């Protein structure tokens, strides 16, 4: 609607009509999820009715026949499978519990429910002992069992695999490198080991001393079809852990979510989780709990990725073929993480198959992928090479227009990794990532940008309680803009480069305390921007000073299991950020004018900011299926993204804290309620948070980030606040899986010199954010998927009026971010058909339709003078996508 146009009745009623359509779609999808799942609430596995007749059938065969009749799976170890006992069962419409009670009465076997399965285990207490036999003397003391959990088929270490005792509440989970340590009373135990996508293993052990036990889990093809979304143990969130605001994503499930042009995308998928918001269509940035796009730490094998976007934000740099695990922490991050206020996205690459060679890949409409992995020395070392490249530039060459056929438009990713087992206690990893984007219009103007990372890691096990990881990490991000105008050439370059030494250690101090401690030391080199100009245009080459800084931090944290129901994690991280010479540092007055400067030589310390960052989290388990958690965390951030364009743009500038730009600080308070429903088939999570922000950075009115003046002259500083509530319910088992997430939130800033000194909406403020995701296993051949998103339009600044100077029109702005774009909504559909699947080869076709009903979402609205009447102003709305179909062929052998 143009500014001076009168408000009409249709303008008021039209948004309500659109909202009615959104709600119809939402409730249809919700009804489908509920209808397809009601039966899951009806009864437990043991309540199922059984009619069966067996005579002298071996135990394993009898259990298989019960599975065929009831659909209930049984879990047992090799000793049970090899048992020579034979069962006779005659049941007519009896419960499965009754059938098992009668069938196993005279045998040394017991059963119990294990998530959705029935665990059959050897039970020595059911053996009849001679009356004269002396009483067995119970074993005394406690011992520690430890080791590494891997995949039997690939040798990949399993992150977040759980090790539990069949009886009792004792258990633990593997760390980011597959290592676990568990202290138990001496004596006989049955360990239950489970991980996403793997068969559950049940292992009897007899502890008479400390023991090392490495475990290799078999792949579970059936479970892959209904893999849970997030899990600390098979099918269930860890209700005992004090950790809040964390989500674990399996790459198998990321590949089932429909995305733009069929390119599976980690960043786009996490934006469907509560509290995480897309920065908009065509943007690689995202917002977490009211924080800015630069307040998220993205790591690939521990190396920082400063710009995770391809093609101006349409795709991310994370190639799903090379990824093993994604952990998302929303504010309440563990003490080993730091340097950002809002979140950590910790992406771990696959290690490479150390059992056999394999090749996989895919060919889509715009890109092709190839992944090769295999053993260097079987069982001890392996490698992984994964590459992806778009080929839109190939089709451009077919155009007759020379402006088009001389243009370039592509990106590529290259991931490589190798690892070697040095012995029982040592393992080394070497991984790297190289990515580049090139956008060049007819060799006249263009931009290219890219990331390079490298990580050398050494895992060492000191003993069964003490584990360490030492890393040397390199990270580099740079961009270059080229412009050619006749004989005039301009080049604009910028770079940020890190060298990082990092040490993380974990110590199991008994069965109730788990200590984590370590340090990291990063040396930053930042080239904010350099303009090189040739020709006679009058533009003068400019070079902003390169900045150097040394970022150090140390931390310690303890997770204390105070009782069976109450756990506490507490710790502190202390960061010390030193601004280093060589260079000039300035004094600036309230109006942004330079009043003086001081020169520092190379190696001199300009200023050091020291910030203690305490963190505490507690969990109280109300009962077997629910718990409440609360946490407090302080974070400090010394690197700041300077951008007045779409967040995630490759031309954004990173600057470090200076004598004027102070570290940003955030204090976040959170409380949450968690509940498992229907035997872990469903999960409900509700979390609320309040975040207090200090030293927030924003632009002066009329700021220009490409000035040759120090960037501090364009900035203002103040405080902020963000608060909200997140609701998350997901279905994790059965043919239909998926989730519904909803976030209600507010994010504001208060900075003198902006908005007349009043609170104003932050750019990332978004009141409502809804996502509905569904994945349906139609049959062995077809898997269907859909996701629907709806969110409040972005906060933007529109002109309040205009004025003339020397015949030229200028727009007048007052309220910062006081207006909004129209609400955004979109439905995506996907389908995957399995073409062929054998032990050695598989292939599939993946179809997707992005924005299925073709809604013309606003990418940008700008204002201009009417061509025929300059006194009139008109609003122009641009849209990036309507319907975008795609098809991809994937293969693996």
C-alpha cells in the first residue's frame, strides 16, 4: 500500500483471510500427526493381546514368532540367542505380559521394558540353589569401566551413545570423541548400550576391578527408518542432565527435510527448531533467542566458520555427506564454549570408514556431490574425501547473450579428513575444509568469498577416568569485490584469520562427579577492508589498519549427581582479550569525531578485557517421565559483525573489541519443563528465558561502513533485552515422525542517539515463529515429508517523510525498526523413492517442491519517487521465490 493511499476495508480484512488459510494448513498437518499417532497412546507393549500356539520351540525362534504376531521387538545378547531351552506356549487372547510370565517361569530369564522393546536377560536369581550351599559373599567396593563406542560396520565413533545398567538409574553417555567412563559397584551387571541408528547391545559384565571395554554396535536398518530427532538415550531425552537448550541432530534425519533445490542443509534445518529463527529468505544468517546473527559460534571440527553461506545465503557451507553429528546449544552453553552470546553450532565431520571402502554421492538440478572413504590400515586408520560443486555456470555458457555466457556463478566445497589409532590410548585426527563462491558478471564486476579451516587433534586416555583432547586449529575467511568501469578498476578485500591452541580434559571423579576443564588461546588477525583503485575516476585507494588480538580463556566445570533425582552443573570460564599493536588507536567524541590517537608498536598490548563467565544449571526429575531444569549463564563476545545489509552477507565486516568497542556481555536465565509421553514415543519441551545484554553495537543514523575513517566513528553503544517462551512437541517413533515448534519472543535495544533514546525493536525481533515438520514412511520404497513455517515479518525502518534540496528528493527517517515486512509463510513438500537397495549398493530419487502454494513472500520493500509524479512516493516489493521444484539422484556403494 502506498503511503498516501486511504485505508480500505479490503486492506484490513485481507490479512485475516490469509491468516485463516495459514491456520487451516497448520491444523490439517497437526490433525494428520495426531490421527496417525493416537494408537501409540493406547497401550504399552506388554499389554498387547496375543493368540499363539508353540510347542518346544527354541527361545530365539519363539521370540521371533512373538514379534511377528505382536510387532513388538525383543532385545537380547548372544548368550540368550544361543540358549538351548525350548518354550511351549498356548495363549488365547492373553496379554504379552501374561504369556512371558508363564513361558519363562521355570527358566533363568527375566524381562523388562526397554524404551519400545522388551529386554530379555539372563537372571541367575531364578536358579534354585542347594540348601546347604554357603551364602555368596557380596563383592565390595566400586570399579570403573571405560572405553570407546564405535559402529561395527564403519568404525565411526558414536557421539552421545548411552551406557546404562539394566537395573537402576546409573548410566552415562559418550563424549564428542566416543569415549565413556562409568563407575559401578563391584559385582555382576548387565550393560545396555544404545545409539541412534544402531542396534541396542546388552553385555553382561562381572566387575572385580577396573575394566576397559570397547564396544562396536551394529547398524540397525529398521531403526534408520524411524530414527529419533534428538536423543541422549535411545528414544528419550536425558531428563537427568542439567543441560538446557540443547538439541542433537542426526544427519540421516536432516536429509529427510525438504529444502530449496534439494540441497540438504544443516543451517536451514536447525531454523525449524524453537528459539532459532531464519534471518530471512536468501540469507545465510539466523537468530537465536533474540541475539544477532554474529552472536552464534559455528564450528566445523572445532574450527570457527565465520561465514557459513553459499550463493548469498541460499545454501550453507556444511556438506551433509561429510557430517556425522550436529549439536546446538541455545545460550546455556557448556563452559568449554565461549566467544559468542547466543548459541553454539558444533558440527562434527565423519571420521571415514576404517572397515571397507565406500563411495556415495548425488546429482541434482544445480549441484553434484561425491564422497569417498575407506581404511588406510583396516581397523586402525581411515580417510574421508567429500566434494560438492554447482554447475550453473556450465548452463550460462549456452546463452547467446555475451553478457551472460561470459559470467560465472558457482560454489564448491571440499572436506577431507584422516585419522590414525596409535594404540589403546592415543588417536590423532587431521581434518580440513575448503570452500569458495564466485559470482562474476561478464568479467566486469563480481564477488568471491570463501572459508578455509584445518584441525589437528590428539585424543589421549590417561586412564579409565581421565580423557584429554588437544587441538591445533586454523581458520580463515576472506572476500574480494571486483568492479570494472571502462579503464577504472576497483578491488575491495577483507579477511579474518585465526590460529588456535585448545586443550579439553574430562575427569570422572567417582560415580557422582564429572569434571571438565581446559583452555584455549587464539591469535586473531583482522584486515577490516582495503580498497585498491586504478584509472582516472578520482577514487583514492584506501587501506584500513590491520588489527591484531590475542584471545585467551580457561574454564572448569563439574557435573554433580547429588541424588538419584537432582543433578547440578556449575563452573566458570574466564576470558582475557588483549588488543595488540601494531597500529593507531583513536579517541572519539560523542558526535563520532576523532579527537586524538595513540600509536602502538608490534607486540605492544593496547588494552586487556578480563571477564569471568559463571555458569550453573540444575535438573530435578519429578518422576520417571518428567523433570524441571533451570540455568544461568554469562557470556562475553569480543568479535563483532559490522553490517547494514542482510545478515549473512559475504561483505559483512568482522571487527575486534578496541579501546572504544567494549566486549558484549549477556546474562541469560532459563527455566524449562520436559516430559516423555507414551513410553518415549512423544516428547514435550517448554522453555522460557530472559536475556540481559550490555555493550550492544548499532549504527549511527546515516552510517557508512565503507568509510576510510575508523569504524568506531560510525557506531553507537547501549544495552538490550530479550525474552520469550519456546514450545516443542515431537513424535519420534512409528511411520509418522516429526515435530511442532513455536516461539513467542521479544528483542529490544536501548542506545543513546537512536530512536530518541527510547527502546526500539532489534532487527531480529520477531513475535511469532511457528514450524511444523512431518516425515512419513509410506512403505519400503517411499518416504514423504513436509514442513510449514510461519513467522512475523522482520522489523525494518521505513521513511516517515521526504524533503527537497536543490530539486532532489531525500527521505526522512525517525523510528528505528518501527515498521515490519508482511508475515512470512511457506509450505515445502518432499518425497524420496528407494530405487535399489542391496548390501553393496543403494540408490534413490529425491523430489522436493519449495514454497508449494507459491506464496510471494516479501524479500525487500523499498521506496522510490513515482516516475510521472516525483511528489508521490511508491513502495516496491520484491520476491525471490515462488514455486521451486527439484529432483536429486543419490547413490551409495
